C-alpha cells in the first residue's frame, strides 16, 4: 500500500503560498509605483538600455535648452534689425523728398527719431544681457546717446562689442555659431548718421552745403541698409536652421521618453488583471492548506 503523508504536502503547499505571496507583493508594488521594478538591476537586460536612454535623454534636453536660448536670441535680434530697417527706410524716403524739393520741415526730428530707434535696437537686452554685444554682455554695444555725439566719434569708439559670437551645441557633435554683433549690423548706418550729424541742425530749408551733405549721406545710408539686410538675412537663415534642429530634437526627446516608458512603466491594466488572478490563486492555496491541516485519520476510523 502506498502511503501519502500530510506533512510533505503541507510543505509543498507552503512553498507555493510563499511564491504566490511574493508575486502578489510585486504586483502591488507595481500598482503603487507605476513602475515595473524598484531598480534597474531588476529590469535585467532592459536595465542597460534604460540607463543608456536616460543618458541620451539628459544630453538631448541640455542641447534643446541651449537651442531654445539661441532661438530666443536670434528672434530678438531679428526683431531689432527689422525695426532698424523700417525706421531707416522711412528716413531714406524723407531724405529723398528733402533733396528733391528742398523742403525739410520735420526732417531733423525724423533723423533724431531714426537715430534713437537705431541706438535702442543696437542696445537690445535679454534679461539684462546685451544681445548684440558678443561676449561683452554687461556693456552697451552702441555707446553714443545722441546724434550730435557722432560728429566727433569714430566707429571704434561708438561700438563697444567684441568679435566673439556664441557657439551652441545643437546636436551630436554639431556646434553652431550664432548671434549678430552690433558693429557688423550697424557700422554702415553709423557712417550715415555721422554724416547727418556733421551736416548740422537742419531747418525748414536746406543750405547748399547741407544739400551736398544729405546727398552724400543718402549714398552711405543705402550702403548701410544693404549691410543691415545682408546680416539680417544670414540671421534669418540660422533661425530657420535652429527651428529645424529644434523640431528634430523634440522628436528624439519623444522617442527616448517612449523607450524609457516602455522599459520602466508598468502596464497598469495588466497589473490589475495579475492582482485579481494572484489573489484568487492565493486564496485557493489558503483554503487547500487549511483543509489539509484539518485532516485526521481519526475521522475516518470512527
């Protein structure tokens, strides 16, 4: 006769209950934390890929932050250069009218206003930092404060920026030099305003000397406007390039975030199913274990 003892059965059931309890604890932890595992080591081979993805994501976020800062600076410079273009365009029209008709009513006011707009735009700041100053971010890139100062000032004394432009890491081993210098964008217009300052105060009619000075200033102004637009066009090209790189960076960030989520985040729907299944299995194990514990030969010998 084969005899089956209850103690070995209880031992087997106890081991099964412990495994079921452990599985249930893991599922409960996943439900509470939303993560598949408490640490990378528990993820197995996925842990290595997850750590690598986190590293790449951190680098991508740093590059995206630098790119966003560069984009902001380029946009501010584009706005400032556009404002200068508009104001000196109006000034050019007024000068043409004055030279053609000899009537200069309000011309001096127009010149002064255009100069102040030019000066204000050249000294544009972002958070207290001069955007046209190169590395000299705590100084005023364009020093003269009024038009008359230009009569005895040369370009070297007027522009205080240096020749250094910011270099931004915008991609893997990809750097971009960004930024416009005040002297690069405004030196031609400085010459035009200087010529106008040297012409002296302009009244309601032009003197012969002033007419000659305005004619010469017009030529210099045209050269300055061309220079300004060339610089702004290059700035616009870099803005478009930065926007393209930013779009690609956002796509890479989304991809890496999805990879990390797939490796780390628990499927809460599946976890809920597992919890219900494991709970039922554990309750069944408890029931069988209890019944086995209550079994006695005496009950069958009576």
